[in-house]
């Protein structure tokens, strides 16, 4: 455990969540403070109104502080938007035929030359496999003999502008941002079991304004990304389709929404108050099937967009047949079944595991990313970015021409 008292802040489009925790017994984390507040000033995971977002963040943090009886100064922040992207980097160093020592690993991991990538900021740099003299699949090379030691490092980057706006907003709340974490990575830390991360799994975090995803293999994240569509878009579709206020659209989605039609939908009628009508005014009576016909295409679009990001690089294939859904939008009835059909995978809903003190209302998939932020802050995840000596190496000309997706696809084909 790296810290005693830790605070995690998940800044989403629909809600702001703050968790405060302490190391528990064994590998568990004891949550002592929980706070969440409706999100204002955030659209598709990006801050669009600094003052409104500041107010929501402050309210969530204050609620968690009151429950914990503590005042926090440092927070780990999670982001789902910001145009997440992945790339794999190869680094190598000579060994002169001797055994691999700690000094060789340090020289390999922290001796690269800086590479400038305009308008992007590094979120994660995780080693996903070593090789010695071309032999791949080595997890710990120390003590092994060879002439050339290499490592594949998975880097996750985000838009520098989006991250800067998030950190500035949090700092305006008199908080220090100790780290910024990609939400799908955090969701995986909170919900996945070792067998899943070892054999291959895809985590899809279906948030309010963005859907982010990460592929784990052999215990490490090997691919990540996001699409700017989420549960809020479903609500907006309902509001437009039924000409009802957004608050009522959210209520209809929660109570009656489904991603799959059923034979009884035509017989069931729902009431949708009309925009601009006063209380008790004209109300629209529509069959539930009409609501489902609005919800289902948007959920299908989200899943298709995710598949379009995974398939070109082979990430869907190497992740096996396992998908874990997290985020509030995955709780709509029919989403797991629709995902299983579209992605041709085995689907399960992921909830935080290994956390003591989580209230029943905050222990579901909607709070998986925030719980994972707490785990990221309290455990050593092997992220090289936590070491001041890490520098991204310059990419050679061939890999630069292939682009990040080509590099990831090539590595997956060669090593798996």
C-alpha cells in the first residue's frame, strides 16, 4: 500500500463520485467516505462549464469528507473522455551475455530518449512483456542470460487540453491532483479476477457521456480507447423522440427502458409529460415498444463503435471471449444480451470486489471506475509513469509510418 488515507474522484458526465479509503485486512480496501453528486458542466466526459463542474466536484468531495470525518488534500482523478488512445513501444538494451540485473532493468526502462507528441499527455506506461534475444513472453527477466534485453511498453495517452481542464477545475476546489487514470483501466482493477486478466478480457465502461474500454492480457492492459457516446445520449434520444423534458426522459429510461424488445411491450402503455406543459397538462400516452425502439438503436450503436475500435488491431481476438461491462448505462435491461449477440462474447456485469464499507447503493457497476481509482492509488500497479526516470523512447521510422494502431496490431500478431 502506497498511502494510508486515499481519495478517488471520478468525474463523469452524469455524476461526480468521490471515495475515501484506507488499507483494510489482506488485500481489501476499507472505504470510509462516499460522496456523489449530479454532474454539471460536463459533456461527453469533457468540461464545458468550469464553474458548474467546480460546484459539483466540491459537493461530492464535501459529502465524502463528512462521512469519513477527514479532510483530503490529494485526489486521484479518473477520466473517460479526452480521446483516449494506445500505442506499444519497444525498448532494448545490451547485456554482454551476462545475467539480467536490477541495474539492467533500470537502464532499459528509464534510459530512453524523450519523444514529443503534440497535444497529448501520458496517462499510463505499463510493461506488457520482456524478451531476451528474441524469445518473447518473459514476465521477469532477472537472472536470465542473454545478449539483448527488450521490453514492450503499453502507453495510454489523452488530449492534453482535456486533461488540463480537468486538473485546473479540481485544483480550483483546493485539491491537489496526485494522478490521472483512464477509467477503463480503473474499472478493470476493481472488477476483474486474476484468471480474466491472465487469459484475456475486455472491460467496457459504459458511462454517461462516453464509453471507454480496455483489453487485459497476461495480467496487464494492452489496449485502451474510448468513444464519445454513452447513457446520456440515450436520455437525449428519448427526450427528443417523446418531446418530454430531460428529467422525465431519464426517469422513463430508468423505469421502462430496455435494449431488447419483448412481446408484452405493445400491450404496456407509458405516460410521457410534454415539454412546456404545466403540471397536469397534456400528457402523451405511448406503448412501451416505442420507447424500446428509441433505446435499443443507441445502445447498439455504442457497442458497434466499440467493436469498430477493437477489431482492426486484433484486440477483440486476443481478448478471448470474455467481456465485463461496467458503468451506469450497462444496467439497462437487455444490454448484456445485446452485447453478447453483437460482440459474440460471454458477458458479465462487473461490480467492485475487495472493498469493505461500500454501501449497497454504491457497490454496483456504476461505481466500478471510482473504486478502481482507489485501488490504483493504494497498490503498486507497475505503472512506469510513477517513476520519475521514465522517458518515452523515440520511435523508429518504420513504426512511425505504421501508426499506433499498426504497431499494436503487429505486436499482437507476433507475440500472441
